[in-house]
């Protein structure tokens, strides 16, 4: 994820691809955004890339 010029990458696991993607996005955004407004904006930003280690 890149947001406001900052970049973060996280790994997440879940029972579905959509849930895993959301969890990874939330984790990355937690590291690079601050406040509710920035967090929501970050979470609504498309990730720079996605790499599946193992699909659910």
C-alpha cells in the first residue's frame, strides 16, 4: 500500500480471498495512516500489488 507518500506491506491469512485482502489492507494502513479520516481513505485505496502465498 502507498498512501500519502508512505508505503507499507503486510501479510494476512483468512478463510476467503476478500477477507484476506481486507485484513492485509487494514494492517498496512494501520502503519501508514493516522486518524479515522486518513485510515478510511487509505483502506479505500487500491493496493500497489497483491501476491498470494496460498489461496484460501
